[in-house]
């Protein structure tokens, strides 16, 4: 009975490790990009360091160096996995922060564009004024979009490219509103003003949800760090008893299994706390 339980836990642990490794290797952008924008996706992936074959080669080289210096299998394995997964997570985190900052500036951009159009300016002139006087970094993205239009790309295509590049729901709404208003001949300034208020209310609701789920996210961090803190305390109290954890195959297997299951649990809690509106 124990052998069956041990084999089941070992199989689930290996499967969880493979799943986590594939999550770290796969680009998060690929899930929401249409096949027609494959070139844009490829260019974006190539722009991000820490993606692709060079990362794996560099991680293997560093892991081999660690093995030659320390001759410790567990340290070598953790170094290899960390150098493959962490760069992707870091750049995904940086991209997520930048997109969140741009999303927070979308209502102000829409209000400025609607105000300029109400004063008699055309859509392009209003967008150029926002690109000139608007906040950073949204004005940089707007300048890139306007540069594409000046090079001969249609405004609708440039807006779609902007939304695909940022992976922002707000920008998808903005692009759809501008295209619908231009095709139907409606009052674009009024539509942008209403959209600005709607986006602002939606973002306020998201902030309330983040505040309400803050305790759950903090519990996820605490529960994930607790086994490692306990391991450190036990090692300080009785190093001899904890020595097999770091110098035997069974100890390495237990340590890796704990890391995998903690990461799986953290991801599950994160999914539960991630409420989409």
C-alpha cells in the first residue's frame, strides 16, 4: 500500500514539475494572439531577453559550472531550473506592470481626446495632441501607433496592432469604439467621453476586488514561505539531523517534491484570487 502511495506521489510530483517548467518556457503572449499577428508575436518574443534557445544554453552552461565547482546535484538542478524560469517570469512581470500603468492612463487619454475633438479638432489632431502632452508611457505607445499611420498603415489596422501589442482589454475597447464610431458616423467625442467614464468605473471596481482579495494573496505567500522558514529553523537547531535533507538522494527528492507542491498550491490560490470582471 505504501509503495503504491509513494509511486503515485512521485508521478504527480514529476508531472507537476514538467507542467511548471513548461509554464516558464511558454510565452504568455501566445495564448491570446491570433494567427494573423504571428509576425508581431515573433518580433515581441525576440525583443525580450530570457526567451529562446540562448537562455537554455546559458542556463546549461551556468549549471555545468555549478556542478564542476560544487559537485552538488540538488544545487545544480535548482540553478538550471531557476535560470530558465526566472528570466521569463521577470520580464512577464515587467510587461504586466507596464500594461497596468498604461491601462490606468487610458481614461485620461480618452478624456483628453474627447475634449480636443469637442473643441473642433479631428481625430488624428486630437491623438497627436495627446501623444505630445499626455502622460508616459501611454504617449510613447500612441506615438508608435501614429507613426505607423503616417507610414501608410490604415488607422483601424494600427489600432488593432496597438491592442494586440499591449494585450490590454481597455485598448481593445478603445479600438472597437473608434472603429464603430467612424463606420457608423456617430459622435466620436461623445462616445470616447462615455467610454472614458466606463473604463474608469471598471478600474475602480477592479481596485476594490484587489483590496478585498489582498488577504488571500498574502496567505498564499505566507503558506508558501512557511516550509522553507521551518526548514531553516530546524537546520539551525539541529544541523546533524537535517544533514540528510541536503546530502542524500532521498532528501533531495523530498526537497524537490515540497518545492513542486508548494508552487502548484501557490498557482492554484493565485487562480482562485484572480477574479475577472
